[in-house]
């Protein structure tokens, strides 16, 4: 009977089960994440080699004029070393880790989830996927609110393949804004990319001007109508609030809109 149970466990029947439980499902980049990995033994004794948490997301990559959805691992965390799990045994293993600053926000259709994996000897590895909500840290939130105060409306937030900025990950998250007010008719859109750090946040601003006249139409056709600039906001500047940040953003937008 024991041999039969082990054979079933090897193909995932009667195998151990895993369930990751977070203290909160709303996470912030740079903040501490706390939770517990709950494990229940199956029908036989099993050797658990390691337990890993994988922080996952998806991004869009263009291939042969088609958009392909890719899955990316943002970070990987080891929760526990090897141990023996007895039949029907229940274990709770607490964990903590810091959510990486480059974790994308779950705005729009951007998914972020934690995949828990048990590395089980001679058996199918049990897994558990838990989707989470990632909200902006205070510095990024200030810039986002400043854009809203300037009359720009957030149209989309998406992860796109990009090696231009030489980041650790193969993608960046772009925040696409639609212009209104004084910039309606002058701009097609504005894209923001954030690179937060402990001392502030760097923002890449991409201003897409609306075609006006033959020269502008030619620029647009050749993708030359986009103007990019980097700006760095220190923690001290961000602490002054959205009005001060908005003035600095508007100077750059006005410069490239003309």
C-alpha cells in the first residue's frame, strides 16, 4: 500500500499541498511583505528540499509585428531549507521579504502574483499562485497625482519589453496619459516611466506631439515626433507636494510641446 501511495504521489495524487497566506494582499514597492506558507502532508512521507516564492508579472513584447505576452520573474525568495513532511502533517512557515522597488503597479490589466513552489523529491512539485494588488509608494504617488492636477488623464499602465534603459528586468512599466485642457490638440499623449530609489525617483518623460503641418506629419510618420527627457525628484522635492512637482513637470512638458 505504501509503495502504491508513493507511486500516486509521484504523479501528484495524494501529494503535499501548499497555500501561501499574506498578512495583506495590498503591497507597496520597497515595503516589507509578511506572510505564512501553509503546508499539508499527503498520503505518504515526503522530503521537501526547498520552498521558494517567485514574484511574477507579465509584459508585452513585439515579435514579427505581433504582440506576445511574456511571463517574467521579478524576484525569487527562499523560504525554507529541506525537511521531512510526514503524512497528513500540517506546517506553517513564516516569511518576510522586501518587495523590490521595480515591482510594477497593478493598474489597468497589469497582473502581479506570488507563485509558491515546493521542491519535492521524486514527485510533482506542488504550487500555489496568489494574485496581489501593488499600489504606488509615496514618491511615485506624488508624481502621479501631480500629473492629474495638471489635467492629464491616465489612459493605460502597461509593462512593455524595453532594453533601452538597461534595467535588471527585460521590461519597463509605462504610464500613458491623455492630454486635456491647454494641451488638447497639441499633444497626442505623454508616457511616464519611473525608476524609484531610496533617495527619490527618476522619471522618464516621453512627450508625443500632435502632427501640425507637413513637417510634423513627416516627423510622425518617421517616429520623430516624440521628445524624451529624464528628471530626478529628490525626497526633499517630493515632500513639498504635488504643486511643486507639477510645476517642474509642466516646465518640461511645455518645452517639448512647442
